[in-house]
C-alpha cells in the first residue's frame, strides 16, 4: 500500500462483509482513485466492493451506483445497492479466471470513478458455477456438470427464529434436496418471532415505506442463501405471491415493485446458486395483469447480468412459458404426474425444461393439496422422472416445533424424503444428458438414453413379469443389456440373472432373442433399470428388417417424393396433404427431417423415426431438399 496515500484516510478503511463465505473485496476511500490493496476470488464466487457515500435523504431511491467489470473482451455492468449507514456495495460473480478490472459509476461524486483490479482463480471443489438449461429439457452447471433438480419448498423459513433457520440449513444438508423454494415477502399468518426483520422499513403489519428497505432483513437473506450454496442447495427465490394481504405488500405501485425487484437482484445475483421465481400462484394475485407480469420478468432479466434461471409458478391458470424471458416451466399440477404420459406433454408444449414444483404435498392437513400419502408423492416423482421432467416435494406434517416444513422449515418428519434420496441416487448414477422419453406417444413408461440406458416405471401396475422390450431408437440386433429391479419404496436394487440379447420383433420394438421375460414380485410401484453392456456403438442405429433400406452417411434418411406417412409405405404429395391422423404431416412440405440427434435407427419406420427421435423433443424441424431450415413448429399452449 502507498503510505503517503494511506495517511489521507486511515480512519475510513471498511471491511467488506460477505455472509456465509464468498470473497471479501477492496475497501475504497472517498475520493481515492485506487483500491486499498489486492485480493483474489474464485471463479463464480462473490467479489464484493464496499464504498462509503451519502446517507442523507433516501439513498435507496436517490443514489445510483454501478461498476463496470472487464477482463479482455468481456464486460459486465453490475448494479450496486445501499446497505444502510452510509455503506454501498457492488457484488460481482466473475465468470472466468484471470485479471479483472473495475470502475464505478454513480450520480454521486463520492461513489464514481473508483478503479481497481483483482485476480480470479479457477473454480475448484464443489464450485461448478451457476445452473442453466442444457439439452433443451435439462440443466447443468456452468462447467458442464449435470444438475438434476430434486426440489422442496420452505415458504416462510426466513421469518422463523435464528435457531430454526439454522436447523433448516442442517436438515437440507442431510437431505436429498438440492433446490429450495422460499418467499422473500412473508405470507399471511406467518409465525414470526416479535423481533423479526421485514424487507421494508416501517411498522407491521401494514405501515410500510416501500421506497426504503431494511438491510438487516436482506443481510440475513444473503447469509441463508450463502449457507444453502455451501451445502449444495440452489435457492429458488420467490419475489411475489398472493398471500400478503395481512401485510399490504400487494399495495406497491408499479414503480415500487420494479425498484424492489432491482434491489433484490442487486443483492443476490452474485450468488451462483440463485434462481428467480417471479411469483407463487401468480394468477391468484388479482391486482396484476399478464402484461404486468411480463414487465416484471423483463425487469429481472435486465437487472441480472448473469442470466440466472427464471420461472413463474401457477395456481389455476398457466402462464405462457413460451415467452423468451422464461427459462423453464415451474408447474403446479399433481394430476399431470400421476402418469408419465401426462407429465411429458408440457415438454411438447413449451420445448423447455419442466419442473413440477408442486404436485401436492405429503401430509395430513385439511386442504387436498396438503394431504397425499408419502407413497403417492414418491409415485409422482417417478412418473415425472421417466417423462423427462422434474418433480418437487414438501410436507405439511407438524414437527416438534409445531410448524410444518412447508411453512417454516426446521426438521423433516415425513416418509418420502428417504425414498426421494433413493431416486436421486438412481439419477446421479444415470446418463449425464438426462432422462428422455424414448417413445412417449406409445409407451411413456420408458425413459432414458436410446441404446444405452433405460428407466422403466411400472407405476400402479403389479405384474409378476415384464416381457423384455425396447423401442427401436438406437437399438441394433445383438446388443446386450443387463436389468435390475428397483423398488422405490423399499429402496432396494435386485439384479436380474444373465444378459438380454436383443432381436427386432417388428419395425418398432426389440425383444430378447430368447424371448425371456423379467420376473417381478407382483407389487405396485416397481421400476426397472436397463443398461447396455459390451462395447459402445460409435453411433446409434442398426439394420432395418425390411429389405432395400439405406442410411445415408449424414445420418438423415429422406424420401424423394415427400414424407412417408404410414407404415405400409403410402406417400403424400405436396398437393393435398392433410393434417389429422398423423400430426407430423405438414401440408405443402416435401423434404426430410433435420434431427437433433443427427441420425435415425435403420430399424424404425419413417413415421416411427419421427415419433421416437423428434416428437419427444417437442419440435418438428423440416427442411426442403437443398434448402436451409425453414420452420420450428411447436404445439400451442392452448393444447395443454
């Protein structure tokens, strides 16, 4: 440090405070042009810059602060925030290692033009970066590590005594859950201790100044988000909800709502484990219209420089999740997950990841949404899983503190978490690219990765045997598979003796060459795990049983006269094609399928190729011969 410069402000050194870990940043003196010292921070950790500035007036509303962070060609402008007592902070999540520089910008002289630099080290250990969408329907961390959300909901845990909040963190650390949904604003009847802090300055229950925030509340929120990060849990932060009439939070103006959202984003966006949920049961908040929700989505999107995941949770009416600011669908629909075939339909509608955050809860409370048996919740998890979607948990059972996990956190007392842990183990041992529906319009009970891995959920059926069969996609004669019988409730894995060597049964299905079946104990709720053994194929495919078929080198098969429509080989010309029995026939289009997977198994018919390889991905992509991609045709939301 330059000693002559340090004599100007030895009384003013500030220690940057990052709750629950993260980086501590430079302290910058008023009027100083350089930071006081150097520091390092890990990639995707929190770098925090702390400055002193004006405390008069209303700094929350009147002072604007940001910092521009640059490294090479990369540049981020990050909003700062007022943290009370004349202290301002800017938090930054560096996306890559290397030397980074910053310069502050403000409408106040004391805060503008501060410059400095710091070193970012490569991420290590459990730090895999923020979660984003991967392979259209799934999730992964920024470094490519797959993320399979197994979520839970703890709405008001931030409004419980500190000891219960600590218990909640420890419970999550020992649980199977890697995502937790939580409210920022308290709900009606929240069991709050007398000295609890609220997001806004004022007097409970209804005398609030919506232009001033209580830093004490947000410091605790940050501390808990950081703790969740450190135990491997994503924080799904719910910004609004319809249960706040007791507190009058729905009385905010549009400008106050926008400012509140920007303040929350400025404080939390640098934490890599943050997701944004615009609202819980958004359509029950009668004071807002669809365009107003669109506006709030765009406010979050513009304020978050890192593009964290964004969703909105429905009550009785679905939001249009096609909209570009929605990264994934957060759905309340217990009925959809009673069968895998229902669960996968939302994928087709939106072509985005589908997370059933609420499918009703384990418990014994009065309302029907809070009193399904643990066995039923576990069933819904498995049905949603083989459909290529994700399912969430909570419970309404009362714990020792007299509160439920759903409302207040604390301890889990239900029977489902242990069984959900078993499912998580199965998923963690499964394909990195996620579970995909293999033949969803024919046999939605089978998910996995074609030709390599299958997860079959038998649901409510209780067969004594299962005829070994696999959809044709990715399968070839002579491939060998091993089978295990999984009991999701007993949490057991039972290997089946021997291997199953496949042969084509027809144009759609492969069976065991010796016509073997898998013996089963005749109980409901069982699953099968089927894994390929032997050398891996360079690419999926096989010999078509019909004579004369060929598979071009580019992996795409086409017909000269149009798209084959029926399995007996009938064709439709460009003129007169009709949509009806086969939804993949598009009037006036002749050409070939441009597939995501890049190849078709030779044993599948043309239409079955579409059903296996494209229908389950939710998008039909057609190209005319020698012409570029022309259209993306998605199912409208109204079809759901």
